[in-house]
């Protein structure tokens, strides 16, 4: 793929790590496949400039192929805070703002081209080529790219219409796989998440993990989500106590232009509040990452309660709250007497935090540590549980907080 460089007036100079060679070149790419290439753009001048990227001189053997190939441009200057600055078609990639390029500095970009999985045999043997033009304008009042940029193909700003239908409640009652029918009005790719809830507790269905759909226009796709051993036990225990239980399934479909729509469906055994069904399905993260200008880590509050529960070998209550959407990872240590042991796999190990909402979970340490806690408590030793929570926001900023729970025996 040819690479063209242009610069405006002023003491600006642009250099590329690949020279005039192609950033991205591939052949025999099947539907659903992708290829990528990396390039470094440097400002060799003495003044800063506003950097923009444009796909120009698009050439193709088939007129429809240029509008079908999906293009992604990532800013990977900081690999830990990679930012998606463009996602869309070749025809829509016009003067994409990439922020300010300081003098004597460089930026690393990764270009990815993906062939939609919905292409048929009409496109066999077709090819497409284009020039990637980088332009830097001095004194243009350059600013950072938007926090979450998702350019769409020209004229296509409508997300696909998704229809979701679930099987009857008998499958959930008997612990059989749940059947889901999905239908869209245009070709799209989809992901599925599912969870069980009783209004207080939420259990994610691992049978839906990694499920990806290839949806054709106006065609129904059937999907079966198996209930694991824990899920079947969850349903049986609630029904034995005459408590309501429900299943929530969410399907997120995205078309070739990047438009996304998420549809949720639910089935319940007994009377379960709608609010509980909505809260059971965690919101998905944004499809792109905010710009690296966000350097502030999330404010984090962590609290542990239930010291008596630890002494009895039960799960204590962990409360976590952040001021912005983030993902949290948990680690823990358990001390008794003069010994301190690290708990490598507390359950849950990862949490999704919503902005200014407190997430409360029961922290399970495992059967082994529960037995040790009961034994040491009978011996009259002090038990100490420490939990570290590391929260990382969408920009990659992280903050770590600790909560300590200590149980001391009563003095006689």
C-alpha cells in the first residue's frame, strides 16, 4: 500500500519508519480474515502540528469491495493505553484527527483491515488499494482526538435491527440448554452474554462465553447456551426454597459500518422484579478507548465487613466503589498467628464497576481456607484478611486500594 506524506507551511517535517513502502500488504484473505501493519510517524521540524490521516486514491477491481472492507486505526504510542481513533470504511476515512504531534517526537499507529465474513463468492479474486496520506498543519490549534471516536461509513448511521426470542421456561426449570433465536435486518457480527439471577445474586453463564455470531440479513440463527453444574445447582436451590430465578441473555450486533445495537431478553420462574433482571446484565464497555489525555486514575473505595463470618468459614462482604467505569482485579492474603498465606484465586477475581455505584459481592476464599479459619478460630488465634483491589479505567489509568478485616477472640 503506497504511503504519501504532506506537510503544511512552517518548520514542519514528517518522516515515516517504512519510507515509501507499504504499511499493509496481504493476499488471499478469506472472508472474516484481517491483516495489520504498524508505522511510526515522526515530526522532524521545530513546531508542533495537527496530524490527520486520509485514505485517498482508492482503487479496486470491484466497486463494492472498497465500501465493504472495515478499517481500524489504532494509536499505540503507549502500548498500555492503546486508543482506537478510527473505525469504519475506506470511503469514510477522511481527515481523521489524530491530535497534536510535538516537534522531534513520534507516534506509533497500527492499521488493520478486515474482510467481512458475510461476503459471498462474487468478491472472489477482487482487490483494493489506497494511499494513506498523513498531513500535519502547523499552528492549526491542534487538540487531542475525541475521547471515543467511531466514524461511520458515509450515509450509514443506523444500527441493525435485532430480534431476540428465547425458549420456554421449562428448559430453565429442568436445567437443559437455553435456546436463543437471533435475527437481524442486515449482515452483522454478534456477541452473546448470559447470566442467572434471583434478584440479589448474579451468576454468569460460562456457556455463553466466547460465543460469536455471524448474522446474515433477514435470516434466523439458533444458539444453544448450556447450563453448567453451578448454574443447575443455582436454579435447583432457588426453586427448592420457592424463590424466583431468571435468566437474562444479551445479544450485541454490529454491522460493517460500526453501528451497534444491544438487545436483552429474559425468562423468569416466579415473580422476579424487572429491575433485578436489568441489573443482572452488566453493561458492556465502550468499543474504543479514550485518548491518552486522561491521566487521572479512578477514585476507589474498598470496604470489608463480616469478621465473624471469616471465623466461621463463611464469605465476607466486599464493597467496591469507583467514580468512573472501570475493571477491577482482586488479590487477597490470609494471616493467622504468625503465618501469612496469599490466596491466588479468590472468587470473584474480577469485577466490572459502574460510575458512582457500589458493587457488593461475597468474597469466597475456598473450602481449604474456610476450614483453616474455623480451626484457628477455635484455637483462639487472631485472623486477618487483606484484600487488594486494582481498578483500571478505559484509558488504562489504575489505582490500588486495600481493605483489612480482623477477627480477635474474646478474652475470658
